[in-house]
C-alpha cells in the first residue's frame, strides 16, 4: 500500500469510527445469510485486509487469521484471531497449503499497483490448500465512474472481469464472477434496517438495481 501505517490509522479512524457498531451488525447478517455456505467449522480462514475485524470476528471456524498493515487493527480483533501485521504483497507468515479460505472485502483496490495485487494473489495461492477458496468483494469501477475516487487510498481499478483474469493467470479457477452484488459503501450512507439486507440477499434481481460491488469466487 502507498499509505504508511500511521496514515492508515488516521484514515480508518476518521472513516469508520462513527459507524463501527453498525458495520459489525451488517457483517453478522452477511455471514449468516450468505457467506456461511462457503465457511465450514473445521476451516482455517484468513481475512485479507481485515480492517476492524467485522468479518473475521464473526466467523465460526477452527483457525482465524486477520492480515492488515494498520497497527490499530490488533485492538479490534477477538483474542482467538491471530493478527498478522504486514504488507500483504510480501511473503506471508503462513505455511504452504495451510488455509481453506482467503476472504477479502474492499481491499485489493487499496494496494499500490497491479504488481502488488499479483504478488498478493501469489501468496494466497501458496497458502491455500488444493481446492481452497479465494473470495473477493470490491467496488466495480464499471458502475462507479467518479465516485470510486472519493477515497484517497483507492489506487487500483478493478472489475469482476479484470480480477477474474488475474486470478486465472495466478493459477486459480474462477467459479463465480458476479458484476453487481452489494451497494457501494456504508460510509456516509443510509443505515438501512437489517431485515432489508436479509431480503436483499435473497432477491438477486435487486442486485442489478443497487449493486455496485463485484463478488468473485475462485478455487485453487
């Protein structure tokens, strides 16, 4: 990432502090109503760019890892989550084929350039067991002309197609590439009731109306 750790702490405290509790409740719904189908109790799961831990803190599995360069993340993670504080484009402090799932949400666009994305995917491939999953969400630039650049730390432009392409080049088999999944952002947005989110998740035709984030799932 181009930003230094101290800058990341300032950026994310300013951006998310006022909505941290709401984001946590949203992620509980997203996991329970949608992502749980890909997460087994015996799995080892890494949350790549885990932020304040809204995903990994709410996952039920055997081993949980959170990777982030922001030092403030450590205080946000549950004690059962192992925090890996590092640049994700460098060698991961994990053995080969030790993970079942690598999950990442709204993170790859924050890496410094496309080479950093490729190096990160290479580490994910190395760390995943054969058959393991890489699950990624992110803003789809195709549906966000202009608004994508409202965040100073956005650097890499991605769509579900470009991410699928680099995943394939990196050795993964892409099983799902959904161009429109969730709305773009909760920062400064309306805090919808959670029952509306549950309804949204079971009505994919709504995704084509409101969705601005892609969902890509690939298998090692």
